[in-house]
C-alpha cells in the first residue's frame, strides 16, 4: 500500500455575489440525509457544521413545497408520480430527491448546490441566491444515458466541483467521468472511462468490492480525489483520466463504510456513513489517520453525501513557480512530473548535500552536488513519491545549513 503526504490546508478567500451568503467563511457542508437520524431514505438536504456534525438548517425535505423550474427556460414544471414515470421520459418531472440522492456538489462561485437522484439521468440544483424553495432541473441535456434499464454500475455516487470551475460526476464503475458547467448555460460532457495508474498494484478504480461508492473531493491544482466506500483513495487528473492509488484511510471501524466526504476549513477530510449515526470522522491528510469528530449530540445524521466549498491545497494557490532564498533557487514549485531543478549562485565552492524529506522527517532523496560558481542540478524524485508537501534543505561539507524551504509535489 502506498502512503501519502498531504499538507494541512486553509480555505481560500473566494468572493461571492453581494446577495450570496458568506459560506466560505464557515466550516460547513451540505449533507444528504434521511428524514430522521438512522433513516436510509436519502431525500433530505441539510447544512451541517463540519466541526461538530450538528445541523445548521434544513435546505430541502420531501414535505417542502418547492417550486420546480426548467433550468434553461425558467418554465414552471408540474411534479408527477414516479410510479407512473418511465426512466428516460424527458417530459417526466419527479420530486427533487424521489429516487434517493448519493451525489452532490457545491459551486461557491454561483452559490449553487447541484445533485442528481440515484436512478435518474438528470442534473438538478438549488440556486441558493434565490433561497431554498426552488429547484432547477437541467432537462435539455441528459447527465447520463448509458442503458435502458439503469443498474448499480451506472449510478452516480461521487460528485464535486473542481478548481477549474467545472463540476465532475463519476459513476460507480468508473466508466463515465462527466463534466458539467455552472452558469447561465449549463453544458454536460461525458469525458469517458477512468484508467488505472500503472503503479496501482492491482487496486483498481473499477473494482466493485473495493472502489465503488464513496465520494469525491478536488484540490486547487486541478486534480480530483476519489474516496471509495472502503476508504481507498485515488488521485486523478481529469485531463488524463488516470487514477493513481494513493492509500487507504486508517483507524475506521471495520463495518464503517465511507459514503460522504468533504474538505473542512482546516484541511482535513470529514467523512460520513450512509447508515451509521455514531460518528463522523476527521481524516488527517498527512497520515490518512482517521479520528472521531467531536459531536454535540449522541447521534449524527447518517449521510450519503457531503459537499463543501473547500479544495485541497488551497493555501498553496499563490505559490510562485520559483522558490528562491539567499543563493539557492528551486523550480518549478509546485513540482510537476516529479522533476525539479536547484540552482546555486555564489555559494562557497565545494560539495553540498541536497536532501528532501517528508513532513515527518523521513528522507525521500539525498544528492551530493559539487558547486563551483553558478551551478544547477536536476533532481528526479522516486516514482513512489506521492503528491504533497516536502521539505528541501542544502547543507555544506561541514553540515552547516545553507538553505531550507518547502516544495509541493503534484
């Protein structure tokens, strides 16, 4: 199993429209739950405190008399009975969460909460600038159209917004990564099948037993992280559609399935279970260790999905491409393709040691460089190096520290 080193994160200071709530300033998430704690009919949308798991407010419940509008035309739609509705009937308008929901994504820029019912081919959303009593249905383009009779493989259980401004949705079997936009005109594109990374050692993103279900989060550099029901984490760039196995979350109860995940304001991932009400867990991204999240009540809402405004690596979005201090320059930073360059200018001549360690102090690489005037060296990190933050230091022949800094490996 690979391990990972990921930095502790802070929420970026995005700006909302003047009439939008300052959601980014709060350590909150949207949760898909049942009517009561322990109920597994995931039809209720709540806002919760990610610090305690406590409910802040109810966004939608089946008893709500929400107005349903066509997203493209603004036409008011009439709700129909699911029992007499065909699955692919584009004219059918079912209740917003009627066939249960296991995937949602929050777009901070437009202040919209997107979701899709489990056995539906339709993207829907709340425009929170207009309140919570209106639900918009994207009816001009289907979110998915894979089979006449939907199966569990086709169900979308993972959804999030990426730092590129697009929403992403992933089917259980990983055969369809779907990208959608948010704004005046919504576009939907099926990007295709996700592939396994070459170093996954047989742990496949498409394995039903280990990699289906769960949720998805994004980082500030365009990557997506799929967290499966069994706690396996895969890192994927939607440009390449390659999912690299990162590791497995530790210290969760054996019978605890992960069905919901969201990054909190402090860089940890809060995870929840769709059936259990005992606890939410906070996962330290540096160690993948899970710990019980403090709670205010005896039970928390079991949740099939969580969605927050936060991205992994948000505190690094302003990192420059070149890190320089004194007479040493390190670039590019963040590091791409596990290759970086170190340039030395006016350091005293002689042998110098370049060492890279993880956040725990474990050595990743050590390289001796002979400096004579202006000197540059290229460093190629081991293939097994996971994405995250690392420390780099340069010492002279006597062991005196000449430079220390941080680099981010993508």
